[in-house]
């Protein structure tokens, strides 16, 4: 049995078994990424879809994703490849691609406006080795690298990938321990530490999805925005915040979509602290 150190869970995994994320396993006495190179989703997306508003706007980027996730968001929009029963079926169905093949595809798409590779769709950091290896090769070919993540990973993992990542969009899903602990089975302090580390290594934008009755109070937004404002001062850079609208999905269909006026209200509060606040899904 070996212990995984990618995130706060610290899964102890027996030989031949897989951790909670569904993508890290124990093989020959070592913890490995069993989803290495296994691609379930790929598309040439506008950079704004990541969402990244202030990083090469108007560009396109080759977006790739695998399977598995270390959180349990009941409203997941990519449940087919994250943590549903169907997601784990992909473990045996996904086609495997080498970093060289992914980079070659990215280069082939330059003529269509592609600037690089985005690691996205599922949680890429649970397979950080593939992100690291592909992004390093991508840089050697003059391409840019983007990471779209929940930020639930150790600073060791961040140090492995940071030299090769040019921009990140990180979910700051809420600003209470109870939301992370009880609703999505995560760890807010680990996410905050990851964001703090990322902010000094590359361009960072944050996304907060506003869920009715869960993280939609003005008080919470004030605390969140104030923390980001303090981080901007420490990092010496602007950190855009995307305040986005929830729609019923997956296991959370017990409430209506977030009222547009609520998203606008909370974005306005965030704007009292931050110079760049954007609304999404409205």
C-alpha cells in the first residue's frame, strides 16, 4: 500500500487499486497516473471559453481532457468524464496519446489560430505528469500552455508544472470551509495555497460559480473579493474574477438557475475590491 500526495485526500492505495479520483493507482509499488495520455475530449476552443478574458483574447486553443476528479461537486457540468459511473467507464475506452502526438496536433492547428494547449474538461492535476511532460514539449515548440483546474493539489504538484504553464483559470468555488467540506468534499485551504503559489508563476484568473442558497451571500463575496485583492498586492498583478451563473445539473436539480440580478449584484460587490470582474452564463 502506498500513499498518494497529489491532494489533501492522501489516499492510501493498495497494489492494483485506484484512489478516490479514479485516475491514480498503485502499480509495482508506486503511485502512477493511470489516466496518463488517455484523452476523452478534445476541441479547438476560443480562449475565452476557458474562461480566460485577459490572456491572448481572440485566440483559439487546443483543449484536451482525460477522466477523473478529486472533488465531488453535485452540480458538475462534465460528470461524464469526472466522477460519475460513466466517467470511470472511460478508463478502459479512452484512446492513449503521447505528448508528442498532442503537440503535433497543436502545431497542425496553428493555421486556424491555435496558440497552444489547454488542459481542461476533467481535473488535469490528478494526472499532472502528463500535463508536465506535454507542456514542457509544447514550450519547446513555441506554444503556450493553459491549465483549467479546481486547484485542489499540493504545492509540490504546482512546482512540477509551474515552469511550463503560461496561464491558469482556477475555480475558487466558494469561500467557506463548510461549502468545500460538506458540499463538494474538498479543502478550501489547499485551494487558497495553490492559488497563492500560482499567482506568482503565471497569469491567473479565478472563477466562482454562484449557487442559490450555497455561496450567494453578499458577505461571502466580500470576504472572497477582499482576499483576492490582498493576493493581487502580494503578487503585484491583477487577478480577474469571473462570477458565473449556475444552471441545474447532474445531482443538483433541486433548485432553479441563479437569478441574473444576483450574479450582477455579487459581481458589483466584487468590483468594490477588484478592478477586473466579469460575469458569465448570463
